[in-house]
C-alpha cells in the first residue's frame, strides 16, 4: 500500500522552531506510513488465517455431521430389527413380511478428514482451539468404536446365520444389546458434535450452506460429460479401425 505524504525539506534555512516543526512532521509522516503499510499487511494476513481456519473447521464439522447421519441410519436399522422381532415373536406367520426391508447396520465412515486432523500439528495450530481439537478427536475415537463394536461386530455375529430366510436365526440376533451399545455411542458423538458447533459458533444453517456450496463445486467439475466423451471416442476409433480392416481385406482380395 503506497501512502504519499508531503515530506519536509531541510535544505532551506529554518529558524529553531521551524526546524523542530519540520522534524516532527517528518517523524509523524514516517510513522504513519509505516503503520499503514505494515498494519494493512498484518490485517490481510489475519483475514487469510481466519478464512483458512473457518474453512478447516467447516470441513471437520461437515464430516462429523455426515458420520452422525450414517450412524443414526445404522441405529435405526437395529431398532427396526428389534421391532420386527416383537412382531414375529407374537405372529410367526408375519416373518416373511417383517424382514423384507434391510435390518443390518451398514455405516461406512470415510477417514480422510480424520487423518488430516490427526496427522498434522499444523492443523491444530491453524484451528487455534485445543478444546475443539480434543472434542473432535474424542468424536473420531467413538466413531471408530462404533464401527468396530456395532457395525463389524454385528456382521460377525451373523456369520453362519440366514436371518432373511430362517426365522429361528432371525430371532437369535441380539438386537436389544446392539441397540443399547449403538445408542450410547451416539449420545457421546452427538454431544461432541454439539459442543464443537457451539465453540466455533457454527449453526445448522451454516453447515447447510457449506454443503450447498460443496455440491455446486462438485457439479461444476463433474466428470460424467468427459467420461461420456472418452467412451464416444473409443467407439469411434474402434469403428474406424474395423472399417479400415474391411477395406484392406477387400483390396487384398
């Protein structure tokens, strides 16, 4: 930032008071110039740091939000499995109808954001809130336990059983226990997520807006049209080569 001031000139003859006045004007002008130059640079740097911090926080909270959505879907499957068992226990003939919909937890958690948070000290420095990072770490630890002790453990218990075709196997599944474990993990994850939003002053509306902007970017750079173009080129080249071979074969004959 270039700031121009009318600087005093000491070349002309000045009286004592005038000389001191010129000197003070020089000092003040130089000070103001330095403050404006470096102050503006510092302000811009702070704006960049705050923007990077906000973007990182929103990325983490979005990942937590998506993880909770998937976990709640699995929890709903377990609750639905228990409700189906109640129906089948009282009305065995309803078994086929009761198990028509999937009743197996199927959460799939992506670890990309978690690895970014846990693998770099620079992430903690950028965020600048140790308590927030601790809550995020606790959330991801609980998510890992949910994956291991609910999703994977449930599927392992089903090995050798056919709950969709065998009523006795279906009634042996301990939906009550897994629902209890699932609900406890979800309470902890929900608590961490709510605390993190509160600490960073992020609302549900902010998260929805972040998700909308992400979708716009993904649509803008979607590769479906490019993939279609490549497939068309493949078909075109294959056809041209086939026709060339036919023409060569005709000329040879």
